[in-house]
C-alpha cells in the first residue's frame, strides 16, 4: 500500500488503472503483487484516500473485467476468472450480472 501511495504516477489515472489490473491478474493468495515501472520516482508518503461506494463498485467492476480479459472471457473452471479472483463461480456470475458486465467490456 505504501508503494502505491508514494509513487508519483506520471501516467496519472491510466497508469494506476493498468498497475491495479496487472496486479489483480498476476497476484495469488492474500498479497497484491505490484509491478511499478523501473525508473519509478518515489515521493513522500501521503494519507490514504477513502473511497465512496460508487468508487469501490467501479474498482470491483474494473478488476472483474481485467480478470475476464486475462482469461478471454472464461468465468469458471481451471484458469477461469473465478479461480483468478479466488471467488466461487456462482458469486462471480452474480457480480457480472449486478455490475452489468458484457462481453464487449473485456474484448
């Protein structure tokens, strides 16, 4: 968390989104694996930001779309998005429906 907060984000929101999506794809278990660019300039540590419910839903939606993109739309089974996200397939199907995620979002 401190690496995310102290990074300068020269690419702004797009770079942050890409780093989070990549971390969600490559991480397993309880730890998020960050891959910040090698020439990263770290700044001073800032206070954590509190997200609104809408922002949290947006982050969840982006994370699910990233997982579906990584699995080419495969939701369940070995190497499916549910496994990648450590969710039950039924839970993921429910979230996909609730967040109105369609194939056009990940293709």
